[in-house]
């Protein structure tokens, strides 16, 4: 009996050691990324949390044992966004329950684009009206697609509520490289959504959306007319003359110097 108790104690000690070592490496990855964003690291329910300022708003990166719908573990990036007044969600089709909901709402229509084949948009949560892909400006869809391509088979959700933007991924991202990539791609989505909210996205109500024709250059802030180029990294449209004058993309934190010309 004593030998059994000693063996059990030894197994528990080994398990705790391995678990503690894994947790230390996990927190270490977060601490490695934090200085790049001047972030503060703490823990919530024994899981890491990173808080930092982003373009005049507070941002939080939080590891969650379960998403807010209780479906799966993962990480959420949440930022303030005072420009946001609408409420809608973009789900990857592999998010639990979304594939069936999307198929029913689409009434059997086949996906028409790369974005449609991976994501669905709901006007006020997944139980509400399905919105067409062009409810979002093209450069916002491109950014969400880029996150989807990087994430592989992981589930993705982008949610807008008044004053907030939240981006979920169903992966705990154990390495600093994974965390850095998720933050980089997620914050580009945040930047594009906040820009689109003021420049090109207008929701008539929670069940209907329209896109305004106005698109603005991030360098001169004028409406884009005539020759236009798109950054090959973040897909933001610019005036060609502004790009050539600036020598690189005008979006915050994007230093790409290459562009693609676009017919207007």
C-alpha cells in the first residue's frame, strides 16, 4: 500500500513538473512578444493576458479555456473602437454550428468567391440574417482571408459590437512566432475595420448592409479617383501618386514597398 502511494505521488510530481514547465514556456512566449507592443502581462484564471494601447484604444489579448459560447479553447484579441456603432459577426464556416446555419440561410446557393467558401457574415450574431460578402469592403475581406489562410484549419470569428472589435482563433498559440503573427494579422483587421467604418462601410440596420462607393487614400485622405494601387501585403488601396511619393504603404505598422496597380 505504501509503495502504491509513493508511486502515485511520484507520478503526480512528474505530471505537475511537466505541466508547470509547459506553462512556463507558454508564458515565456507571451513575455517575448509583449515588449514589441509595450504590453503588460498578467494572468487570468491561470491563463496569460496581455494588455496594451493600440491607436488610441485599449487592446487585450487573452487566452480562454472556452470561448464565450462554450465551444472550444482559444485566444481572443479585443480592442476598443469608438468608431464602431454596428453589430455583426464574421464566422469561418468550420466554427461549430455555423456551417449548417450558413447553408440554411443561403437556401442552397453555392459559394461564389474565396471569401464565401471560407466565411459567412451575420448581421447581429449567427442566429440573425445572413449578409452578402460584399457587405464588407474588399480590403477588409482580404485581411480576414489572410488571417484565415494563416490559421489553417483553426476556427476564426471576427465580431463587431458598438465600441469594440473582437477576433477569436481556436488555438492557444504556444510560440512567440504564432502570437506575433496572430497579433499582426488581427490588428490589421482592426485597422481596416475602423477605417472602413468611417470611410466606406454603412449599415442601414442590423439586417441590411450597403457599401458606399467612396474609398479614401490613407496618405492624402482624399477620395480615390483615377489611378489606384493596392498594397500587396495589407491590400489597402492608395492613390498611385501618393504611394510613389511616400515610397511605401500608408497604413500604420505596414512597411510594404511593393504594390499592385488596379483598374478603377
